[in-house]
C-alpha cells in the first residue's frame, strides 16, 4: 500500500533536541565538569517527550513569558495554543546561575541533558493551581504534589544526550517520528487517537472500532505509561491487555499500538486540549474525548473536580486551530437480548441494557475474585487482570492516623494492629515516635523536616501497600498538603485517613511527658497545637471520638469500615 502524507506536526515540524551521536562523548566529558541537578520523574517524562517532538513547537522548559501566557491565555508567546505549563522547578541555590551550563540528571544520577540557563524566575503554586486546575483543593493530586516543587523555574536551551532507559516493551516505545512512519505505512489519511490510562474492555473496543470506521482511518492506540492517576492499574498489566486485544480482535492493518511516556496532570479540560496537540505531533488528526477526560476524581467535598463534558467542550473550541477533530465518547451499553452495544441515547425505553462501572469492576468483581462477564471483557483481558489484581482482602491498604500529640493515635493503632492480624492480615505498624528513632533519625521539627519525616513514612507505607501488605501509620502529620501527598503516593482507593479528633485541652490533660507544658513555657519551639498549626482533615474517611469511646471501641469502628470496604474478610466468609 502506498504511503500517505499525514498532517504536519503542530507548529510545522517536529522538535528534535537530541545531539548527534558523534557529539555525545565530547558533551558527556564536558557535562562531567558542570554543576548538576537531579530532577523528578515528572520532569524526566516531560524531557523525553519534548526532546523527541511530542510537545512541538515547545523546545524547552517554559520561560517566564511563555509560562504566564499559558496560565492566562492557554497560548505560548508565539501565539500557538498550549494549555499546560511545562516547567523545570528548582530550589534557590548557588549552583544555578544565569548564562551558565548545568547537567540534568535523573534520580539515579544518570546524565540526560545539558541546559544553558537563560532564565530564572519565581512562580506561584496557588496561581498555577487555580488557573490550570481550577482548584486549590489538596485532594487534587497535582495541587498536593506542587507543594514540594522548587520555588523557582529555570529555562534555557537544551542538548539532550540520552533519553531515559526503558527495558520493557521496547518494540512499542515509538517516538513521534517512528509513530508517524508506522501510520504512513498503514496507508490511511485519517488517524484516530485513543488516549487511555485504564484497561480496555469491550465497550472501549467497540468505541474505537466505530470511531475508526466512521472516518475510514487507522487507530492510534496510545496508552499513557508515564505518570497517571494514583491508584490506576499499573501499566505493565495494562499494556499486556492492549497487546492481547490488538493481536486477537483488531484488523492489523488498521491499528498502531504505541506507548506514550507522558506525565499526566489530571487537568481535565486543559489536559484534553494538551492531548490533542500531543496526538497531532504523533500523527493523528482525530482524538476520542471521553466523559470527564483526564479527571482526577472527587474533591474534598466528594464532588467531581470537573463537569462530565467540560473537556469535550474546551477541546471542541480549539479543534480547528490545532487541526485535530474531536470524536466525543458516547456512552455505550450492552443489549443482552440482541448481543450488541448501542449508544445509550438510542436505546428504546423498556429495552434491557447492561453496564458495569469502573468502581464495580474493581470492588465487586476483581475485588471479590469474581470473573468478569465475557460480554464486558474479552477472556484474555479478564485473565490478565485476575492475575494482577488479587481479591480486595488480599490487596494492600494503608490506615493513616492523624491528630494532635496525645490524641490517642498510637494506642488505637496498636489495638487495630492486633485485630487485623486476628483476621488474617499481615500488618506493619509505623508509629511516628518509633520512626523518628530509626528511619528519620537526625531530623528536627521544622516544617521542612516534619514534611520529610511524613513523606518517608508515606514512601514506606506505599511500598508495603504495593506489595499487598497492611500499613498502619500513626503520626501527628499536621499539614494537609503533606497528608494528601502521601494519599497520592499510596493511591486514594487504598488510603484510609483516620482523624483522631481529640480537643487540645484533653490532649494537654493526657500529656504525661509534660511536652505541652514545656511548649506553653516556651521551652519547646514549633510544637503542634501551641505555636505551630495543626490542619485538620476536611473530609477524612473516619473521624474518631476518644472522649466517649475507648481505644478498643474505636479500633473496632475502623475494622468494621475495612470489612465493609472489603479489605478484611467477614468472619462468615473465612474458611
């Protein structure tokens, strides 16, 4: 089949920041003498896509003019639509100066690039949160994460020496140029991109096939394998399901599977526009946009951050300018009497229809070890998910106690630990005082050191949960942003925040160590509740009263909650 010429990349050509092979060794030697910065996983993802042209026409981390234009007008200074700030935040330091070259390294200290620092400027977390995400709510994972970003942004020309090393699914890790080549070889002028960070079920398969057929095009199945929403199914499992589907159920001449190392922002409407730009750079001229596209879930009040069709509306507004048409995600339901899927708006009243929500998939089916029905999921996908997704009572969970010193956290946590082990759960108890003598030895009680201590506990808890264990954590953890950061690390659906709501005066009465008295006399500085604030949770999963209930009663309240959520088996269900 003859090749077709796809629409040019956004901005006219693909940016390429990778230095020629013959210059690599010399630049490496030069970089070894430069001051270095180690960057986050998010920055590494951004650098990889930007270096290969996925963010074209952007060719650097944004300078101040671009940054503010994007916040205010969703455009770069040159006029091109661009809705998401791509920045490199750093802490102030003497090693970073204007007109200086610096080496950019990842967390393993591997050299990635050299930057010539041309701009250093301050940025506001609240300003960015409000304008990009539309909220200051710390339940939004990016709003919480930004609280630990550096206070300055730096920008300048980039020379990328090496892309991040990937040892998995290498045949699917295609750059924009490689993806375009595959799409051109497929021979269809229209390309429909499907953005996904979840396993694909029959409804998604039906949707993508209909969308592709409607424009006589090729499907670019383009799952995100960088950073997605905390708690999402891991990408190793997801990619295995995509490969199985493509191999068995799609026309091989009509589909290209390519992995996208994107660090999502979960920015809803703005993110949908961003995805349009990225997919055009990869060769698509159509994008399927679903309900609540790139939504982060619910806020502290239990309400969705964005309306279900906000993303579709904003994407449609910029469709012509970007050159990517929107195919709205129409909700499909299964008609068992006719063995087919149909748009919900076209189903006649009284017709039997079936559907399963994502929550039901996780909690009622996978969470209980039940097999997903074949009308909903292909057998190959169901098998892969069942292998990687154990029943709920075998999944990891973190119970995070927070409250003032003396509130009763440690006592209740200890009782709960015994009750959980009685019910067959393997438990690791991470008590704040004990952790400080080991994991966080040497840390003080400044806000920065307290945040570091809590994040260390959170990191350990997240690893325990990832390996299907139970982490019971008891720490004052006074700052809401840091607690929400831990929630993000663990995954919101496996994080149970327990607010031990004991009044300050009661905590002072219980204080056998005399710490509150010392703080009142000024002998201890920065003591939570006296001269340093405690920020109570706005909407914790559990709130405990330690005045009218004993530690054992409170522990059983938590146990009942965990049973209800499926993390602990009911006694009658045990063998």
